[in-house]
């Protein structure tokens, strides 16, 4: 992990016309995404690179909280 501050996308789930979907939400520093990715790979062993996850829209907010050891309360 280094001090890479490039933006890494975080998805946001939204309701549009009564249907749930994902759209761009916000970003976190790339170095933080790398820390989350370490836990993600340990759990899922997908072989999907962090770069590929970013191309597909990033992690969702709940994943970020889960991998950092906190769960949403609502």
C-alpha cells in the first residue's frame, strides 16, 4: 500500500422510478481501496484485479464498511 491518492469509485444504490439500480456515488483514495481489496481477495479469491473492479464501478458503500470492520446501522 502506498500513498496513491487517485480516486477510486464507490457505487451508490438509488431508486429510479421505483426500481433499484447503481450509479456513481463518490470516491475514496486508491490506497484505501487497496486495503479493502486485500480483504476482498481473501474472502472471494476472484482473481479480479482492483483496476477491473474500478472499471466496473468500484465497491459498493456496504462493502467498504464491511471490509473496514463496520456495518451500516440503517
